[in-house]
């Protein structure tokens, strides 16, 4: 059976331009926003879960 006319292989990103672009992107380094987000302390508290459970149980909020 032959392939349908619109069945095509996905275009591959190959070539000198793509390689050059990727080299430049790697040499630029990491974006400052990414560095800042990585330095944030991880919020490991379960406060949100406790609040959702409280709402689910239909309790009133603590004052």
C-alpha cells in the first residue's frame, strides 16, 4: 500500500544554521530569571492541603 499524499516524516532540525544557533544559545548561558527561580527556597509546607481539606469538611476558618 502506498502512503497518503499528506503523510510525511517530521522535518528534522539539522544543518549548519541550526548547529550554529544551538552553539550560540549554549554559550549565552542560563537566563537570570531561571537562576533566580532556582535559588528560591522550596515551600514544603502542607498549609494549602490543610486549607483544602478544611474547606472540603466545610469547617470555618480559624480567626
